[in-house]
C-alpha cells in the first residue's frame, strides 16, 4: 500500500475531495457526507451563503455579488481556505464537536496518482484546518480498488479505471502496489463539454447549466452503443433569440463528437497495457477492467471500452463512492496485507 495500514487504522476520519463531490467517512459512523464540492460566497461581506447541493443549484442563478466557487479541480485543492470552510459546513457542528474531543485527531485523504508535492500539501492543509494533527495520504487508485472489492493484495493483476469529473486514472495493481498507471486529463466534464459544443455549433442550441448530464440527455437508452435510437429530441435555448426550443438530433453525430475526447482515454489504457509485464497482461485477459467513479455510469461507456480493448469491462456496484469506502475499510482494519510465511528449511 502507499501508506502503512497500521497508521491508517489509527485515523478517525477519511476525506475524498473530488472535483465533483466531497465525501467524508468517519470511523464507526460510516459515510456521513456526500455532497457536491461547491460553495456560494457573498463577495461583499465574505460570508458563506450555501455549500453542497444548495450551492450547486445556485449556479447560473445568482446576482453578481454572489459567487459560486469550486475549491477543488481535477482532484486537487486549488483554494485551501475555501475548501476548509466548505468542509466545516458540510460536516456540521455536532460532528465537529465530537471530532474535537479526540486528543490527537488523525485524518486520511485520497490524492490522485502522481499528484505533485504542492497538491499533496494543499490536501494536508485542508484537513489540518479541521483540526487534524496528522494526515495520511492514500492514492485514489488503491482506495478505489479496495472499495470495489478487488483483491489488490494478491500477486495477480487487477486493472482499475477511475472515471472522475475532471480526470481519468488507469492503473494495473498487484501485491497492494501500483505496477503502472496513467492519469489522463479527460473526464466526465470534457465529455459533457463535447456534447454542449456540438449542440451549439450544429443546432445553435444552448442547454441550461443545471440540466441533467448532456450525454445522458442526448443518448438516453443505449448511450454510446450504435444500436440505440437514431434520433432524439433535446430541449434547450436558442443561441440567437434566447427563446426555448426543441431540436431533433442525430445520435450518431453526438456519438462521433463524444469519441474525440474518449480517444485520449483509450490511448492511456493502451499505454498502461504496453508498460505492464506480460504475465500480468495475461491475468487481465481474464479479469478485465473494473470501472469506478461517477463518470463510469455514462451510458454505453463500458461497451465502448469493451469493443476498443477486447478485454472484459465491469462497473463496480457503487462506482461513485468506491474510493471513500475503500479508504474507510482501511481505517476500520478490514484490509489485511498478505503475510508470507518464511520458508521452512528442509531436513
């Protein structure tokens, strides 16, 4: 593991600060926070107006003096002070008082693979603002693999793909460590942006910012699969007049627009497989790829990866919260490293 399991078992809470959602796991209480990583601030007074789901609903609907901020981008904290304030309000006064009673509060945090020292320090500073005296950092890939129920501690290859809002991380794990990994700056937001741009340029249609995910809106049903409906009706606002209208969109053209950002993801998977030792690649032919993360639920994405790579692709039971459940399992001592017995000398 990236960090000592013994140290993790001493932690009292774990935090997964994602670009889309923030999740907090408290030992003994389970998952206590699962809210969007959004905060609304009054720029005149500096007061925090709302956090989480309520702040996300305010996006695009606020007067000029209320700013909707996202302190986490790409899994990295970009505004430590705002992230601290957001976390404090999400956790709530009652739980904060319980945590303050701990004489030596320890916390754990998920960090993206290959995050730089500045990003790691920002994550540590955010949790120190909650009163943590010590912060352990765990690679998101390992935490997600544990949460998905993969046998990461065994000497066999397991391939995991963490589909986040801003980034996609792909890795091959064996013996509790990362053998090879890639972090691709393409996530669910980039796929949504591709659909939005296509509708804007080809149909002069704008979608409301708080609509359901554009890809799910455009490709309901079979999603990226070519066997879905040939056309679908999408409601939005005319770019020129601002009047609401509906257009009939060719789903094949939407799929073509989506394939462009997904090509980078496929290239990343190919590079991971090329860098992986042949024996582990042989294991992957049977085990395949496990998809976790909120964007793993995009319709038809698993089938597209299955067709492109030729290996089995599965989606975890609860893909959006696998990382925080995995780090929570480490906190509660449910993960045991494989112990090798010393070979007895033959007499």
